[in-house]
C-alpha cells in the first residue's frame, strides 16, 4: 500500500522525467537549428527564428538546451550507475565479510571521503583531458564512498537476520548467500540510492561546469550556465532566456528523480510503510445504534465490530461483525490463523487503529462506558491504566534508548502523579512479580534476553493494576522453552491477581490450557465460540474441528487433562 | 476530494514559483535613462577645477600580492606606490622626467641622469641617487622579474656609478640609445634602505615603501587593498584621500557591486554585452580605452611543421579575424589585420598587414606538398602525418574558448584539423614554458607588444623565438639592431624585423581588444587613460592628470 | 563507562584514524604535484611568465625551494605536519598556518549557523511532516523541500544577489566585512552579520532538504516501531510519543549525518564562497589550486582531512551518549554472565 500523496508525487516525477527525456530524445529533431553551428548574431533576444534567442556565439539556445539535456542526463545516469554499482559491491563485501576486509575497505572509504574533489577534478582532467568521461569519473569517485558506507550498514543488519544465518549454518557459499539472500533484500534500498545519485551527479556536473572545471566544449546545462554567467547574463535581460531555462531544466530533472526516488522508497521500504498519520481523532469510527440490554456483569462487551481497509477500488473487511463479552476474572481465548483479524480486534478495543482503517461497531462497552465514543484524552486515560496490552513482538516493544525502569515509570506517570519513592517501589514490586530482579530495571532493552524483555513488557502492562489485559500473541519470536515459561507466568499472574484477560493466539493448545472460553476466528469472522472444554470436545463446526484435529494427539490430551 | 487537494497544492506551488520569478524580474526594471545622463562618458578630461574626494572603491578582478614586484605584478597598482625615473611609460613618444630631473646621453653607451631633489620615501627617508644605483644593480644581478631584462640583457647596463650625490652614470655593454625612452620609463625605483636587507625577495611580504602618490596601508590577500594618499607627493597632492580596492574575481559579482554602488569603478573591463546597460544607467559613465594588448594565437615554432616559415604564413592567412572579432567581441575592438606588435605603439611599423586569404593559404600549403592525399578532408605532410593539431585555451576565458571553436572551423576549411583543448589556468601557465603545445591562445600586454626592446627580447627568451635556434634573417637584423646607435635608425631596423616576423609569424594576432571601464561619475569623474595602463592609474588621481598621462608638459 | 572500555575502543579507533590521516596526507601531497603547472605564473603574471629564459625560471624555482626532489619535499611536509609547521604559502608569502587561521573563522562563521539553522528547520519540519504523513501539509512540505533541494546552490546564490543586493540594495553582495571600516565594534558586528545573511541562506537552503528528508524518513520508521505502539497502548501522551519515543530514536541517524557533514561542509562551501567572494577556506582552496600554491593546498587539504576525520571521530565518540546500544560492552558482559540468575528468580 502506498499513500495517494506518494503516488501523486511519484506520477508527477514520472511525468516530468518523461518531458525531459522527450526533450533529450526528439528535441534535436524538432528544433530547427544545430546547436554547434552559428545560426544567428550573438546575444539575440528570443524571436520567431530563435525561440530562446542566441548565446554569446550566435548559437541557438533552444538547440543547446535539447542537446544539453542529453549530456546532462548521460553524465547523471552514467556516474550514478557507476557509483551505485561500485558502492554496492564494496558495501556488500565489506559488510558481509566483516573483520579485516571490512576495516580495510572502510578505511579506504574514509580516505575517499576526505579527498577534496576540486583538485581531483584538475588532476584527472589533465590526464584524461576535460571530457564527459572525465566528469563521470570524478563524480563517481566522489560519490561511491558514501554509497558504500550506507550499503554496508544495511548489509550488517541483514547479515544477522534469520534467513542468512540459516543459510550460513547450512553451509551455503558466501557468494550464494550474498546473491540469493542479501542482494535481493538490498535491491529496494539500492534503487533509491541510485536515483538519489542521479540527482547528485546532475547537480555536481552543473556546479563543476559553473566553476569552469567541467568541459566547456560540450553542451550541457551546466556549461550553458557557465557561459551565461561569464558573459554577464545575470546583469542583462538575457538571464530570462539564457539563465532561467537551463536552470529550470536542472531543477525539473533533479526534482523528477527526487519525486520518483521518494515514491520508490515509500514503495519498497517496508519500515516506512508501517506508519500512517495518526489523525488526532484516531481511525474513522462509526457507531451503529447501540442495542440495549448489556449485562453489567460483563467487563467488556464488543458488539458487532467491523474493520475495513480500503483496497484499490473496493474495501477489504478485516473484522466482520465480531461480538463477544468477557466477565470479570475470566480469560477469553481468541484463536485464529494469522491474518484472521485477531490482532485487529485487540487494536480496535484499545482504539489504536489508524487510518486508513475504518471501524464500525454498535459499541465497545467497558465498565459501562462505550470506548468508541470517548474522546482521545479520555481513551488515553483508560489505555494502560484500566485496559493494558501485551503486544506482539515483545522483542521490539521496548524503546531501545530508555532504560526499563524509565519506561515503567513513564507508564505510571502517564496516569497519575506519584512520588519518586513510590514509583521505584512499585517498579521493584512489579518486576519481582514478573520474575525479574529489580536490578534489571537499570538495563536497556538490548541488554535483556527475549524472555526477559517479554517479562518487562508484561510488567509494564500490569504496573497500573489494570482490570483487563489483552495479551496479543505474547510468545511470538521466543524460543520454545521461554514460551512455556511466559505462558506459565501469565497463567500464574492471572490467577494470583484475578485478572480479566483476552488471550490472543494462533496456538490452540496454549489457548485451551489458559482460557475459560474461546472464540475462534477465521477470515475476520467469528466461526465458533463457547466454553473451552465444550469447544474442544464437542464443537461440530468444521473449521474448529480442523484446528483441533491438527493438534498432535499427545499434546491435546495432556493439557486438558492436567489443567481441568 | 483528492483532486481538490492536489489542485490546491498546485496553486500554492505556482504562486511560490511566480513570486520567485517576479522577484528576479524586478531586478530588470531599471529606471529609464534620462537624456543628460545617457550621453556617454568619453573625453572625461575636460579639466574642471580638481575636485577632491575622500574615498573611492575600486573593484579589482584579481589579486597581485602585496605589491612586491617579485611576487606578482599588476603594472597600474605598482605605479601607485612606486615611481620611475621617467613617466608615464615607454609607450608614448616622449616620456617626461619624473624621479629624474633630466637625462643626457654622453655617447653610444653612456647616459647620465640627474636625480630630483627633495623627494622622500613613504617612511620619511630621503630619496637619493644611491637608491637608483641600488635598484638598477639589483635588477641586473638579482632575481628575475618582469623588469629585469631591461638592465641585464636588452639593453645590458654594465656599470652604474654616482658622478655626484645626485647624478647617476650608466654605461652599457653595447649601444643603448633607448635607455631614456624605454628603460628609464619602465623600471620602478626601489628604496635601498629596505631592499638591501631583504634576504629572499620572493618571500618578502612587508607592505611596500615607495615614493609614489599612494601608500599601501593595508592588504588582505584575495580580499582587499587599502591605500592612503601621500600628501607630500612631489607631483602634487593626490585628489583622492583613500583608495579601497576589494578583490572581486567573479565577473558578475563585480558588475553587480558596481551597479549596487558598493564600488565606484571596476578595474575589470566592461564586456561588450554589458555596455548598453551601463551607459544608460544614472550616474554612470563609461570610459573608453585602447589597451596595448593583443589576443594572439601562438604557433609552436619548435615543432614540425611550424618550423617551416611558409606553413606559418599559411596558418596566418587562414584566420578570418574579422568574423572572430564580430562574434566574440560583438565587433568591439579591431581585428588583428595589422599583425604583431600592437599597431598603436609608436614603435610599430605602420605598414604591417596580415590579411585573411583562405585561397592563398591553400595554395601555400599545396606548394609545400601538404595535400590531402587520402581524401579525408585533412591534408597530410609529405611524410604522411596529417595536419592535426591541438589548440589549448584557458578555461578562465570563455570568449577565447569561443574563438578557438571558430578557429577550428576556419582551419577545417583549409584542410587543417584542430582539436580544442580547454585547460585550467594553472596548467596553461606552464604550457608556454614547457612548450608542450601546437597552438595556444593567450593575451600579451603592453610590455610585450608596445616595447621595442621587448620585441627583440622575446626573440631571445623563447616567447617568439629562442636564441639557441638559428634564424638567419632575424639574427642578422638583430645584430644590426644591437650595433645601431641612433634610436631612429633602430626603429627602422625594428620595422624590418616586424615585417619579417609577420611574413612567417610565430604569433598570429587575432584581435586588438578595446577596453571600457564603467564608473560612477557622481563619485569621481576624472579618469584618464594612460597608454598601457587603462584608466585606473596614478595620473587619474593627480592634479593635471590628463597632461601627465600623455607626457604633454 | 569504565576506563578499559574507553581506552580499548577509543584507542583502536584513534589508531585507525591516524592511519587514515597519514594516507590521506600522502595523497594530498601527491595530488597537487601530479597536476601539471607550477606556481611561477603567479609571480610573473600571465604576460611575463613566458618571457623568462629557462635559466631564470630554474633560478626562481630554486628561490622557492621547488627544485628539490619530491622525496625531500615529502619528508619536509610530513615532519612539518607533526610540528604544526606547514611551510610558507608561495602566493601569500605567509606561513600556511597563519593564512589558515585567518580564513578558517570565516568559514566556520558561515557554515556553523547554516548547519544549525538547516538542522533545526529540517528536523522540526521533518518530524512534523512525518507525524502528519499522507496529509496535505506533509505533501506540501515534502514537495517544497524536494524542490529546494533540487536547485543548484550557485543558482540560489546568484538569484539572491540579483534580488537583494542589486535590485533592492538591502544586503551586500560580496565579502565578509565592509572594507576599511571605521565604526565601532557594535556596527562592525552588525556589518559582519549583514554580510553573512545571503551566503547563510544559500547554504541553509541547499542543505535543509537533506536534513528534512532524513528526519522524515527516520521518524516514519520509528513511528511504525512496536515500541511506539507499546507506548501508545500504555497510555503515554502524544507529546511523549513524539518526543520520547519516536523522535528520540529517529534523531540517531540524523545526528550522525549532521556531525559527519560538519567536516565535509568546510570544503563544500567552495561554490557559495566564490559566488559571494567570501574569504573562507573553500575559496582559499580554489585560489590555491589555480595558483598551484603547493604548501597552501596541502594546508587546506590537511584542514579538510582533519575536519572530516574529526567529524567522524566526534560522531563515533559521542554517538554512544545518545544510543545505549552502542555503549555498554562492559555492562552486557556482566549481564550475560549473570543471565542465569535473572532467569532463575522467575
């Protein structure tokens, strides 16, 4: 999904680029004059014969402009291609190999980054003669090092990812890993780098030419500006047809690439896609007429919840008419395959869905208040205070630059004023509850193991003694031994603190071991629900049966017998 | 809904863009010139009662160091601080005595000069004949600068003695009839009490002490010069108390500054394309000068086939100088049809002619058996090597690059292939020395093309020829020239040398530029040209400057 | 942070940087000498240089100490560097260090405020646009910033001069100080500031886009992170979400980028300094290259190299202050050894 704004920008970029390319490709056939020939008197203003007048040598400026488009684009693309290729290759090798190869290559990169490009231009220019190739060489030389550094950083983070590690452990060759695993995931990052490099080289070409260090004999936008500037075009009327057009061409071309680059980056960089502007009101929420007669014994009652996402021209319904209730002290298991809408339900309850999600419901009643009707401020007071969330992916749920203790303190302070002493005591208490010694509070998230992080997240959810805890796949990404520990901990806490809990998981056995009641979801719809034992043993719903039958025998039997 | 949004965005954009463009546009709207302001600015020297001004700002296009003639040299700046025995220059018919009271030639090789009394150096030390003797000996024996060969080689002054405390006697190694008119009028006199202590003149950076009308009181390299008037100047108190000269290298910036009133005159000549906008501006005038300089195309006489005199002639005949002038200079100045040296110099043969005749160029080359045997459009030498040359131009001179592009086309028409090569000016400078070129475009100033002794010198120093390469006809003329004791006869021999030179030139004059200087007439209006120095010179700043600049007193 | 960590990491880095410096210096020594041409033209002027006889030329080179072997000059240069003696500029006739000391403050005066202004504007608008992603203001700022970034610096400079100094006459078009100024200190400072305005605007405009884009994309990335979601779900205020969670993490790469650009901007101001005839290092470099003033060029290179390396070092050394992940090796060693204990208390 890519936002309309980004799309608009992208297409504008494409349009501008098409114009520039057309100018470069067919321009010379349309413009009557030969840019290299003197076709008029020098310094002529625009007229019927010369649309943009003539330059200091009597050459047609319009003709120069279209020939210049070819030169500038050629230099820009050639230098960018070279720099990106070299930079990517060096960055990949350096980041992947590590060790002395990495050190050596990075030091070379450092040296290159310190080289002043002006004298470099002169030295290379003298040996190779001022020409397009020289300019491409110099620009490449200046640019590749920065690219290499960026690509290396990306490679470093990719190297430690699962697939790569797995391939390595299976003894795959380095080249194979680079080519099959690292390079493809790199490509989306390389392309914007390339587009950006085109920009930089076009700009650099014009600056070099402006300083008189380009190739004054070739017709490029930069060299046009060089002559315009040195023949005082800025001081006469000529700037309108001699300075503005090539300058505008540079701006348009660079802007076109910027726009396209931006759009590509939006498209390919998954990390940028995660966030959509939080409209202050939250997702668009519509309340259908509430049905009377909710029982007061229910802590939470979700009635007829719909969540839709716009998709191309239609909408995709992620949650389709979901209703359920939880009583005080009850554990509700919410089961379904990934993509079945479970987590969306959790987010909807917390009022955390962001546009473009569209939410409709008859009501989400929590302790007699309809959460969907609360103002953002009121809702904020409930979140983390009366309803807490233990999110998926606890590995990343902690802010890496704040200590655990700071983050716990923030959770308290978001809801009430408290003295230092009191806060610290509460933190120690809750840390011990989740099985962490208080000294871990001073640690930063990256210093904790996965299990410890999950414990810290649970501590954060419990710190304000909420009435309802929503645990959204709390064991994702943890190894099996730790999973068992965390489930045990949750069960333990639930019983000790008499928590009401929604436990969301795709892991039916785990849910069956924990929940009083289960709700089974498939493709956004509730397909089955009831008391845990009833559902486990007597459900006739085909989907539920399929789920239950797929559980290995040994495991199904045991928890049910042991727990109940 | 989205279309409305994007439309609004577009509108905002267009608005911003148009504001930007309008902002620039208003830059163009100059007030219409009123009639009386518009009438040009020549003939400024109508000699009104000398008006004094407290400060003038002069924009310089380049920096010349702390006016130490051993570390950089711009003649008109040197002239502000230093004086010569005779003034204004070797480029007038008869220079007048300046630091000298009089000069007398005793015989073919001996001159005596009476020194002016009562002149003081800027630091208060009296100026004496000792200073003159010291300076000339220093030039003769010390490190080279642009002046030294006038003492050390052409002519060669063997002995410099003091007859009495105010009389210096010069004895030359061979006849030196031109001493008064050239050497004395060209060499600035240095203070002995300072320079005898200088260890390495190339590394001497103290502010200069001279006798001239202005003292350099502040100098910031690449930034500015500041001069104060020497109130006790022996030729009259200068009319401007303080001169500030910012260095503004960018041509657009310097004329911008002139227009905005940040400077009062630009030492960078006004390019032809800007003339109209300045002559029409209020409080602005343009002074026209005819500088003694030539934009030349040099042929490397060291290399075949340029060592063939007839081929050099063909190369000269093939150049359509008028078209080049019309294009790159918009017709301002004069085409180089009167050869080398500069036709305005009193020392140049008035009958020189270097016409454009492509047909004749072709027939000369045919005669040399330089023909296009393989029909590729380029002639070959008898040994089969094509007539293909590189033409080097400095990147700092866009108009020369244009001229080079035109030369390429013109030579192509006669079957000579020329490839233009643009080099940065640092590289260009050594090209002439290492002689690693076929063709090169350069500029040669007054000292090179208006000084007859220099013309001979240039044939010895390698600029136009090298004394180690035999050139029988020229060598014979040179021998005759050196032996000649009468300055008028020497001039005639000089004419013959020039005639010979232009028949088989090693330097083709492309054009003789004209230079115009724009200035704010409301700030100062007494600029006068002194041949070879433009209008920014000491005479413009002295009472009776116009007369002094032409040596009419 | 205990001493051993500091000395080992920092020491290793330092050695690496010294090596980089040595190689860079050698390249910087070689570079100007590989280019043809020599400094003589400057001494004699264009029209006189060619009139020198070969003997005179040789003698002049000797007087300048340029006739010695390259190795001798190299040895001189390298030993000089370690004594902070960079020789004497051929063109300016002054010790290189003196010329540099004269010029460097001007460049810093130009670059530092530009960098700060551009960083502040870029970060503020970038964060704002990211927070409002997809809305009209985001789109507006994004296209505006991309456009500003697409305009060549010299072009901005020339247009600014055309508008503000030639046409409106509000601001001076060249130099850093009024020439031969006679007023008091306050006026002098005022003049310096008016001379700074246009170049600072130019540099700011040509760098602000980069800061904006980086902040925006970095902020978008952090806004989508699980810890921001977690923070929101625990009821943290909007303010805290933006500043404590999203921006604080988003600024890490921005900080590195800005610190590193400190070094590059010293040399990168060439174009702007020549448009405004500003007496900074960039223009000095350009001038010395043109004049083939070897000692001066080496001096400028040295400053640029040192600048880049110092900026790198600064980024390396200060980064851990902002990102705990890169700081506590000692701590994590301790942690890993005691991990079992932590788990056991469960």
